[in-house]
């Protein structure tokens, strides 16, 4: 499948969220649940707090029907004697009393020591031997935690990129990234969403707002639209841009229906700019308008841009490649999703192919929500089942008999005549066509539901199933094969509602695109969580999406934090230093549970430099400029020399000796360098292993890739490299 269709000189680029996809590759499947509590080690296990779902009086913004807002207007003090505050306060008190009655009956040893309503909606407890799990079972509880430092952030994805240390360095989570402007070139931002409201005291910077002032706030300071249709505005209709924005800069402390604790974006204090290139129901945008949006964002003074979109890559530089590279030249950090066309080489989409931007692969999150499919065919009697989105979502328990798809096309991509599946659940393997096509073909054959089983050993995923007529779930490949071969009773139950499950974090997502680019350059640059990311959607709700579209905003938010850290410490960092810090300090994906491709652990064509680590990136031991090396095509014969250079920079305030190590593919001009504080040294890197071409040999290019490691007493960094041996020349 292509990200992009070309019509003469106008190129249509599709949002990664709403694309149809071949081979049932996920784009941005939607689930409506969050996951677990995230705690720190600074705890007092004798005391705990619980939180209820509604906002406290001081923060309540009028989202509940029949209850006026109680949050004070800017510049005003909270009036606890107002009718609105009294009415809403009674609601919160009723929640607390209901919980205390439950507590007295179920856990009489637990004592209520404090109650909150104005600045927090919950209770303080002395546990007296009870556990957090015990007290979390009470009515209305959305979060529990020990007394001390406790955070819940973006379904724990901010924990996976180690955002805590830089939040602390910047004066706390709530305002981290304050003053940095992040432009979101996407489908608009719902400026009314609770997750995207300005922090207390946040002010519109001088010269703003820009664009449609009716769609801006002190947080969302730009609202511009880029389209030929004069009737369309910058208002968010599709949720993709709003979800991305929540990941970048969602307000710390926001509560959500299924979250067990307060949510937060990566850079909660940052400003957002809405540059809507997918207004209304537009699913494909011309690269002309996207390029114009990038230019406008640069003119408006954005510090960071996020483009969670992609198109077909081309040899050379296309319009968007050039535009985003020029934006980096102008001093703007640009984060772009790698694409959801993996697995497979050459699948990174444009403009993620641009060399100066930060192109982001997707990795897994630590928790998810899933149902269970119960059957006698399965070991233990059940297996995890993820559901579809919208019309394909399972909304109640399903019971019935399943049948293996009877058509000649076992992947159900071709309709069959008649109603051979009347009243049954169709069992179909993933692959070749979209989930929706399979499900609709099953519905036409009389099925009342569909069980799709994976075609790889990866975990089952949420599915994009818009426009289907019957519900569907996905199970693992192993479970599907057992169901298919089972000769006993074929009665199954699909449980409801979903339950919290633990997933394996820090694995490469099976849909994430791989490099190299058509120009034989190394992409992606880094990886970040992009599976089961819980964030804001249009209308005030929260949903779970997945895709590299969800990974890129983690990096955009990370860039905002690093720029703010640079400002505070007067480091003078620009886009190159931010990229170098993120890449040099990144780490491998977790290969411990990979079943068939441990190469994911150290393959820069899949993960770039690795998963970003903000705690390390804020204080790197060294910087490499550029931060990766792409030699391009290398001939196995001839006298040509293939060399590149990088500058090794000591960003610390002390002299440092660095040791550089390579592998058999490269030769380094120096393997030990001592640099004074803020000093630098150019290192020459030469291709060493060019392969051997036999007489008349033709064949597939050979990818030579790996890392140059730079170690010191101050810490380590690594520099990914790539060259391609072309045996056909």
C-alpha cells in the first residue's frame, strides 16, 4: 500500500490514523480504555490516597450536564460560596460518602484521615494492613497510591522514555516545557478539550494568537487551515491531531474515565499551534498545503513541529523533504512518524525520509485492555482478544459457534455466495486485505461476528474496523491455529467488558516502517512508544490509538523539554544538538522475548539509535554531529574511497577522554580523543568491509549497519551507521 497517490503535480498525503491498509497492517486502531498505575520509589506504605473521577471544585470546567463550572476565571479567586460550587461540592461529597460506606463494610480496619474536594477529589487513608489493591475496589475509584510522589502519564509511556528526571530539572511536571511552541501539522486541535486546557497562569505570548482567534486559547495559540475549500476552517473534526496534541503537551493532572491516575503529556507546559491540513472530512492533503503549513509555522516562530503523517518516498528530495529540512535549517526541531508500512525494508514514508528531521519508529507500551475468548480448544480455556473500533467494537458478551472461513480464499478477501456462516462467528486469518473487507465479507455470508487471528507471533492488536456491520476480535496466531484445527465443540464466549492486561513494553511494533530510504540513507532515527497510547479525542473524550503517529509526538514533546532545558542552562542547543542528544543516549528495544528476530535489538534500520531516554538526553556525555552516518551505495570493486566525518563534541564542563570503538565494517581515524570542556574534534570514518564480488555476480544489495560506540567516565553514546553494498554495479 502507498501512503500517497500522485495526480500530475498534486500529491495527496494521508493521515496515518485514517489510512486504509494492505495486508491488514494496523494504522491507528482505536480502543477506549487506559491501563495501570505508575508509582515511584518515594513512598510511605502506611498511608494511601484514593481519587474519584470528577475534577475537584477548583479545576472543574463544566463538563458534566447540569453542573456549571466552578473553576475561577483568570485573575479571580475561587468562590466556594457560589451556587455552582455548593451544588458541585454536594456531588463530590456524595461520592466520598458512598465510598466510606463501602469501606466500613469491606475494610473496617482502614481509617479515613483526610478528605478533599477543593483542590483534589478524593480521600486520605491509613491502611492498617490493607493493600492498595484492596482499597482500589471501592465505588468510583480511578486512582490509588501510597503517600508520596505518584504519577500516571500517557498510559505510562512517559515512564518508558524516562521523562521524570527532566520534569524535575525543569521545576516540576506541570509546567515542563513552558514557553516552548510546538506546531502540530495535522487534523486540528480541539482547544476545548480538558486535556488541552492551559495551565494556571499560562498567558498568550506576545504576537499571538494567530489565525482564527475563536479556536485559540492560552494553550492553543495558533489556529490556521490549509485547504482549497473556503468553507472549511481550522476546527478539529477528526481526532488524530487532538490525540497527537495530548501526547505532546496534555495538561498534567487531568483525569479520564478509565485512567487509574492523572494523565500528562510529555511537555505539559508547552504551547500548541494548530496547523490544520486535514480539515473537515479531508483524508488526503496536497503536499502543497502541507509545505505551506510548515512555512507558516516557521514564520510564526514555532520551536518544534510534529508531522504524524506520511507519503510515498521518492529518490532524491521531494517537496516536503526539502520543506522540512529547510525548517530545521531555520532552527526548528521537526519530528515525523516513520510510517506504518512495516515490516520490510524501504517502507519509511516521506517526509520522514528527510535527513535533518527526527524520524520516529514505534515501540510497545507496558499495559493494554483486552477481552478474552474462551474455548475448550485453547490451553487454559481462554486467550486474549482485542476488539475493533467503532462499528466493529464488541460492546457486550458474545456467545456462539465459530466456523472456519469456507471460501477458496482462506483469508476472506474474496466474497462467497450464499449464507454458509448463518448465525456463526467466522474464523479468519489476518493478511492480504483490510480488516473491514474481511469482516464485511463474513457479514455477507451470514456471520454474526468475526474472530481474526494474527499471521505473525506478535500480540493481537486493536483493529481499525470503521464501516463494518458486525463486531470482531483478534486473537494470537497460536490461538487461531488451535481453533482452526479443533474437532470438538466449537462453542466460544467473548467476554465483556475489557480488562486490564500487562503487555510487554519496549518491543518494536510489528507495523513500524523500516529503512533505508530510497536514497540509501539511514532511517528511522529513534523509537518511542506508539502502541496503545491513551490521549485526547475531539469532544472531550479519551481513546487508545496506535501507530508511528503516536510515537512521533513523544519525540516532539521530548524536544520541547530539551529546548527548555537548554534555555534555562544557556546551552545554546538547536535542532542538531537536540537530535544528537536523543539519538546518542537512546537504548535498544527489549529483545528478551522476541521469538524470531533478535535482530530488532540492534538493527538501526528498524529502531534507528533506539528508544529515547530523556533522563540521559538532558545531560549527554558527548554529542555527535551529525548523529548518524549514511554512506549510501558502496561498490565491492574499484579504487573509490568511501568516507564520512562527524564532529565529537564535549558538552560537559570538564575535560573528558573518549574511547571510540567500531566493528569490521568501519575504520576510525582516532579511537581515543581527549577534549576540553565544550571542545570538539572531527573524526573520519571510512568503509572497511566492501564485500567481495564474484565474477558476474548479481544480487540483492547487502546492508551493512551497526553502531560506533563512544565511551567515557561521563557516560556513553552511540552513533548508528549504514552503507549498502551494490553487487549489481
